[in-house]
């Protein structure tokens, strides 16, 4: 069925992404590719992987391939007030996604039981209309298979009984070294993810389009001012001061000589 | 949006085919031609060829053409599916209408209703083609009230031009067709002009602010690092954008070839006695109109900007 589930899904599995914490390391994107290259929608084909080898002229725009999760980096604001925000972007498993309703074959569907949006690669005809209907660029087309592919919310991990309970989370969530990604049921107001969204004012991307994304983003926390006199944040200034009195370079012995040397080198 | 040649060709060719069916259906119902007239036989036959070739070419756009039949399955929810189903169902009255021109003895085939039914089905099919684009909220230049009437009117205009060409070949020109062309060209020209004015001046409600949720309305948000150093599928498919000055030139070309020349042709043709000159004029109008339709369709894609480009460095969609 390419129509949306008749009653809105009560269980809404999804991700909460903390833009305050994300360090832009791309580990989530890489592990997403790693897991899914042999997962539900495998393979995640790459073309021209070594670049410069494509035969037809104009085709070589470098190596390219399918990724379900991509990390963008934005700069917000101007000058001293600007800040860099790393912004991972994957399927948001929307509640009213046009990517599903435009599909002529029923290959794109939203699961009633948990709200996950999937593509059936056995019935997809590769018309690409769903990728036009998705505002978030979550769908990527596989030229080799002739079908559309997208984030599966790691459906083959989160329900996988062969994995330890602790590992039944999406690959991107389990790999994030900074803990910026959270997985859970956003339909349950008492779940950890829902609480996080409430406490941190989690928000929707492009709310005006009314796709009602399940995934939420947590905004970067406000920038802290209040630096010390010498421009250092207060804590660092104290540490620097303490450091100076404890490790006075005039101290005798080998350590003293080394510290003196370090002091000279650093003062150049 | 990346202009896919197969889709441009499909909508242009099938659009004209359906327009031609509307003309054939209505002219027969109005009694402009006797039953079994060569003009109608040719028109309906040619329309079926234009439609079939167009539909076949549209399957070239698919990753899995052998599964194309599956596109009929979601007839309840998807405009693309509506289009497919209507296109196939329309072959039924069209076929009966066509056969009716030969078997004048057969009461079922002789029924005068087949022409108008064919015309209505043809209009519905083009209507759903337009709706495929007009229903996409992700593309401001498509999600306008101009798009569906644009598809229908340009289809009708193309059909009229083919009809006038066939009429001149058989030396059976009809004033109704010429007047219809003039009217259609003027109305469609105004519609397209308003469309272009609209997309040029309109502001998008979706911005980098709403796309990322970052900053306040006045904050500039710049893409510092794209997620890939090359061009991925989304950038190739949705990122295509034509330079403004090329767009302006191509708009002029399409206005001239699609609206001005056919209008002049349709105004001049009835004043001419010699059949050869008449054929020359209708041929010129037809060729010009076809070029104009393809240019218009190409622009329709090239000028369309998808909101996803906001994530890839464009500042407005
Ligand atoms: S993010 Fe895109 S692909 Fe995912 S559900 Fe929403 S519209 Fe569909
Ligand atoms: S590409 Fe596949 S999943 Fe997407 S709309 Fe077409 S048939 Fe459906
Ligand atoms: S949930 Fe799984 S498929 Fe989706 S972005 Fe994360 S790792 Fe990739």
C-alpha cells in the first residue's frame, strides 16, 4: 500500500540528533554505509570509486555512491558571532511523507507498527519520483540496481535477535563517539528521547512543508561569554595561573631543565 | 531539476497526441467532418502513435522498465499511477472511436458518444500529468496554479497544430481549428507570462533557516563543508539550474516559436488559396510549435529549484 497507514502510527521510532554535541567526524555516516552495505537495502553501490576512470566524457565528477546519512557543515551568522554547526542528515521517517504517497508502485511504504519508511526493492521501478517528493534529500538512486534506496532506521539491527540487546540500535547511533545521536520511540511521551526533545526544545526541519518529521534536532546551546580579563574563559585562566605557580621553570633538577626548555621553545 | 530528455519528449509528444484526440473527438461531434473522413482517421491514428511513442519513451526514464506495469497498482493514491491508468483506459474509447470511422454499419462503433468520451479521457490524462508536478511541495516553481492548465493548454495547442496540418494535407481546412489555435496560443502565452512573472517574484517560505533550524531569520547560513567532495545523486538530479540570462533567452525563443508563429500561421492560413502554401504554413507552425514545446518543457525543469539544494549550498529555493 502506498497510502499512508490509516490510523497514525502510535509507535514512532526515530532519531534525535544533538547539534550541540556533533563534532562533524562523519563516523555515523561511515558506519551507516558499513552496516547497510550488507543490510536490508544492500548493496550501497559506489561508482567511479577511484575517480578519473569513468569512460564517458563529463561523467567524471569524482567518486560517488549511495549514502543514507551525510554530514553537512554550516556556518551560522557573521564574524565573531558566527559559529560552526555540523549537521548530520538522513531520512526523518516523516509522519505524512509525500515520498510514500507519490509512489506509483507501492514500493515506498510506511510501516504501521513503528512508522519506519522503507522501499521494497523487489517492486520499485526506479521512477525517482519519491526522491523529488522528499524535501530532505534522504533518498538516493542506485544506478546498478535501478531502484531507490534510503535509510532503513537499521531495521535489521533494531529488531535483530542475534545481536546483544545493547547493540539493537542503529549503526549511526552506536558508533557516534560524541553521543550526539539518540534512538527511541518518539510516539511515547515518557521515553528518553521524548524527554530530551522536551528539555532541549527539539525541533522539526522545514516544518512549513508539513511532512511532520519523526526525527528531531536539538539546537546548539547558546554561546557562553563572560571570559576572564585576559580573554581566556575563567576556568582556563585559573588553571593557567595555578600551572604557573606549581611549575615554576626555575625549579631545580631534570624536570626543571626540561620545563625551562619547553618554556623557551614555546615562547619563540 | 535535471531535465531528463525522455520525460520532456514523453510529455510533449503524448500531450500533443491527447490534444489531437480532443480536437478529433469534438470536431466529429460538432459534425465538422463526415463520418469516416480521412482527416479524422488520420488524426486519431496519428494521436495514438504520438501517445504510444511518448509512453514508451517515458519508460526509458525508469531504472526497471520491465516492471513498468507495477506503476498501475497505486491508482488510489499516486498521480503518476492515475496518469498511467488513465493513459491505458483512454485507449479503449479511442480505439472504438477509430474503428467507428471504418465500420459504419456496426451500431456500437457508430455511437457518436465515443468521440466526446475520448476527448474527456484525454483531458483527464493530461490533467493528471500536470498534477504529478503541481502536487510536489518541494519545488516552488512547480507547485503553482499555472502548471496543470499549462500542461492541458499546451497539449491542446499542439493537437490543434497537428490537426490544422492534417486538414491542409487533405485540403479540408476548418476555420474552427484555426480559431482554436489563435485562442489557445493567446491564452497559453498569457498563462506562461504570468507563470514566469510569478516564479521570478515569488519568495520561498522554505529557507536555509527552516531547512536547518539554525540561526534567526536574519542570520546568514553558509555551507562550510559539503558532505561529499563530488556530485552525488541528489546534487545531480535536483541541483541542475540554468543561468538566468540563458533562461531569459530561452523564454523568448519558446514564446516566439510556441505562441507567436503559430498564431500568425493560423491567421494567415485561411486567407490563402493555394494548397501548397497552406501546407507550407501549417507545417511551419507545427514544426515551430513542437520546438517551442520542447524548449518550454526543458525550461520547466531547468528553472525548477528543489528545496534540498538548500542543504547543498544554495541560499534560496
Ligand atoms: S525524510 Fe524524505 S524519504 Fe524520509 S520519510 Fe521524510 S520525505 Fe520520506
Ligand atoms: S523510485 Fe521506486 S520507490 Fe520511488 S516512487 Fe518510483 S517506484 Fe516508488
Ligand atoms: S538509522 Fe541506520 S540506515 Fe539510517 S542513517 Fe542511521 S545507520 Fe544509516
